[in-house]
C-alpha cells in the first residue's frame, strides 16, 4: 500500500476545489486557473475566471485550505452576481 505525499494530497484537493468552483460558476462563466499561495496566517486561493468577455480574479483567504475554499465559494457567488448585474446595466455600444 502506498501513501500519497502531502503534495499529491494537496493537488487532489485543489482538483476537487476546481471542480466545485466550476459548478458554482454556472453557465456563461469559465474557471481559467486556480492557484494556492501560502500566507503568514494560512492559505490564499486565487481563481481566475472569465465571465462572458471579462476576466477577473476571485480570492478566498483562510487559516486552512478548507477555510480558504469556503471563502472562495462565497466570493465567487458575489462576483458572479456583481459581474452579471454590471453586464445588464452597462450600455451596449
């Protein structure tokens, strides 16, 4: 029996976070990239997302990967609403 290294386990968890974020984004949005950064206080997850023709970043920060993931989900939802609303109210040229 082999045991996964912490790096392999982290990569698997990041793959699960990528899939979860893609589900939260819904139609018309695409997850372009997801990266993890270590911070003094914990973890920062940065998702690069394309909403229609606009690219942006959503960020979740927490003391652990789980906390950062939870914060990222909330930020993605907020950004989805914000960019969706701005697309509606911006005049089209």
